[in-house]
């Protein structure tokens, strides 16, 4: 056997080991793990969450949003930082509300923030990180676990250097550790950066932070042109919260907007394929209903929350039994 052949064999061996390591980190198939998503074995792993954008048009306030979610039967709530800020500015006690949330059987699994962690301008980014610290402090008092980290400030400026974005996301994750809050790198389909699942996953992976995870959304994946099959490649720890919604058939990607989202099952998204990719027996997944439909905002907030939960449960049941 020649030296060349030995070197080539060694290279192939090391490549195979590297591929195995990558497969373990992103959830690729192995002899003990089928590439086919789980079916009925996924039963019982779902936590249902209300993203409060779904009833934001009714302007009921943070405490009432909590009560509505609990009465409807959700396991969790995902408030917006703006609404939390209104509550604080109105002299509300986050610690007291956090106790009420727990007493009602809810968990603040995530929250929606808009800190400018990704931007190139150093001064603007530092201000964004200070905003993130404030948001995380509030969430800590409320008993929250995670916060969305969309590409705010860069979304309208064009592509970003993904390696720089990864380093900046790592810094955000380091800040999160100070407060016990995990940032979720969010896919924004309408954005000029991080509009695709692969870009967002790249930033999270290359951040090399042990807490790194991403926040996908059915609408945003469709809007940004990502194929839903990519969800199968992501590990259990990579996706902890997943935004659930649907989109109607008569809206192409170029023209569809947030307001066009509909209840899950009322549109044409391949809901069963999507849910079977994210619901797995080895981990709980938080399915958070995020809608911005102005027609729903005209309705009673409790009715909208009730309907959304019922429709989420229906599509999940279909997915795990199919």
C-alpha cells in the first residue's frame, strides 16, 4: 500500500468522524435514529403556548393576556416586550405577576424582543445590547426562559457577514447567561438577512455557544423561501420554541404579509409534514400560536385564544396519528 493510499484512507477516516459529529449536532440520521420523523410516539411532548400578538389588537394588557391564556387552557405564554414595558411603566410588579402566572399553571416559555444585537454600527449595537439586558432583567423577574432575537436593524439593509453575526449572537448568548435567559436566533422571512432557515442555523451553529438555538416560524419559512424539509435536520436542542400559523393559498411569497396569517389548518401549509419534523419523543417542543390577523383582532380575545388552541390541537393530533 502506497503512502498516498494510507494518507487518503486516514483522510477518509477523519472525514467520516467529522461527518458523524456534525450529524449528532444537527440531528442527521444514524443507525439508531431513523430519518423519518416520529408519529404516535411523539404524543405528550407538546406544550401549547399563546404568543400574545394573536390578541394584541384587542389591547387588553399583559395581565389580562395571561388570564386569557390560562382560561383557554394553554400551557405557556409568549408576551411581547413592549407590552411588558407598558405593564412596568404602569407600576405593575413583574414578580407578583410572575407568581400569578405560575399559580395559573402557565410558564413564560419565550418573549418577543427587538434588541439590535446584529447591526454593524458599534454604537447602535451597544445600545441594542443594553436594551437586551433590560429585557432579560424583566423576563427574569417574570420567570421567563427565552427571548426572540430577530435581525432587527439589519433586516432592511441587505445581507450580513454571517460569521460576524455568529460572533455577535454569541455575545448576546453570553449576556443571556447572566440573567438565565436564552436568546433564540429568529428566522425573519421578509428580511434581507436571516430570511432563510439555513442562514439562521449557520449563525447559531457558528456562534459555538452551548445555549444557541433558533426560532423558526411556519409563515416566515414560507415567506423566505425555505423548504420545510430542512426542519428535519435540526437537533432537539436547536429548536425549543416553534411559531405555529398557516397561510392561505391565494397569497404568493412576494406579496404575503404578517396580517395574512390564519389559524393552523385553515390554510395550505403542509402542517402534518412540518409538525412531524419538530415534534419528537426525546424532547418537549413549545408550539406557540403567533398570528397578526386584523379580522381576529375584531373578535373577542378569549374566543380567538380558545379557537387558536383548538385548531393547534387538531393539527397536532392529525400529525402524530398519521
